[in-house]
C-alpha cells in the first residue's frame, strides 16, 4: 500500500517521526508530541494514517508560527476532522 501511495506522488510518514524531525528545541518537540497525542484522543486513534499525518503537520505548522498553547494546537489540528464513534 505504501508503494502505491508513493507512486501516486505522496508518501505517508509516521506522525511521531514528522514531529521528532521538525526543527524545534527538544522541549518544543515534547510539547508537539503531547499536543498530537491529545488531538488523536479527540478524533480517535483508528483514523486513517493520512488523517493522523495531517494532524501532525497541522501541529507543526501552528508551532512554526509561534503557538505554544497545547489546547490551541489541538483545536487547530482537529478542525474539520470528524471524530470516530467513541473517541474523546
């Protein structure tokens, strides 16, 4: 399946690896990881991998703009994502 996605021009990457590879100080990476895990709790951990990657990218994006409030990061990252039944 990953090979098929790579052929389509995009490759899904582990959300944790995206966050850990971001150009932030270690304390900020820890904050981003906590925000990501909180966001996944809100929408459900069984979301498609692409959705989970999108959440990580959204958290990285807002942190790149200077946001450090985990609650605001979560709100931004899950905006528009339909929670799975039983999530949260």
